C-alpha cells in the first residue's frame, strides 16, 4: 500500500495547493492514505475549524499537529470531537484531544497515525520516546498493521534518534516543523522509512512560509515584527511511502517537491487520458 504524507501546510497558498493536488496525486500514484501536518494552515499559525474541514474535503484522511496546534482557540472544541485531527501525543494527561488514531486506508488496511513533538528548543512536555513507545504498542494492539509517525521537532538529531528508536515497529517516521525538506530519505534495517523533514506545502518565496520583509527586519534589528504569510511560488512538499499491509515494513520512500505548475500538468495529463 502507498501512503502520502504532506509537509506542513502554510496559510491559504498551502491550503489551496492541497485542494488542487490531492486528487490528482492519489490517482497518479495509486495512493491508499493521505496524512498532512496542518498546524500552520491558518495564516501560518494554527488551524481553524474551517481550515480542517477544507483539508479533509480535499482528500486528506488525518491531520497532524505540533507546537502551533493551539494558536486558534476555537480548535480546542474541534479537536475534542474530531478523531482525525491530532495534537502531539506527549502533551500531559488531561490535554484536550488525542495524539493517535486508527483509520482505514482505501485498500481496507488499518493504519495507525501518531503525532509526537520533540523537546529540544521546544516546549518541555512529556518524553516523546516513552510516549511513542507506548502509543505504537497500543496502535498495534488495536490491530493497526501499518503505522505512520509524525515527529514534529526542531533538531535533526532528535528526529533521527526517534527513527532508530522506532525502527521495525513503525512503517514510517517522518519529521516536520522546520519547513525545509531534507534529502536523507532511507529505509532502516528493521523496515522503517525515515525522513528528517518532509518540508513545507505553501509559499516558498518567503522565509519558511512568511513574507521575507518582516523576517529580515526582525533578524536585522532584533525588534518585534508582525509576520505575514508569503504568497508566491507555492510548492507541495511531501513523501510517498510504500509499505506491506501485513507486516507493515516499508519497501520504498520517495520525496515530492511539486510546483503549482507541476500539479496543473498532472491534472491536465489525467484529463487528457480520460478523453
């Protein structure tokens, strides 16, 4: 089976690209499940009820979160009742929502999706290694043969360490948060597909999704500056993982970095083939 993981969706440009891209990508690659990190979907910080609904309607099965998941307060009510919208599982007990879920892929396979957040240079919440250990075991006990883990973390070392920690137990461990796609995709000896960061789905003509003028001003002056999302050069960053539905072992991992023109060409080729 094939899983698509879409890197951090940033603002309206990212949301619009997801709406245009998911259908053609699913059909072109024969995808069985689509997961996306959506914690920056609302103007680059947080996610609203409407954002989540639009992303689900586009064909995404599960939305994962990270350190910006609570930036829009309305999401607390949504995350309490929507099992497909995840916050990091290693928030303390009693935090609204959930950090893991099981969904059925298009081929019927039970797929577990887990969101955890690193602690280096981020909030000092619960240990992601201990929580990932517990949650992966729980997903397997509930019948999930394929498990995808989103590790939302700042440092490559913490993300790679979690890849090795979960090797042989998760089908894929994919990093998010930095908004810069890495080129270190590989399959570890135990059959776990690993990528340090899936990258960003949104405007690439700024600084990790934000308009570069405000970011440059803060770097150069040290003064507080309001950041606004950039708008140009929208690209979809992500990764496709092929895994065995019985064993859960990954057999292939492929990075994606597609421009709006690439996605339009994919859709046009699909339309031409139908004629």
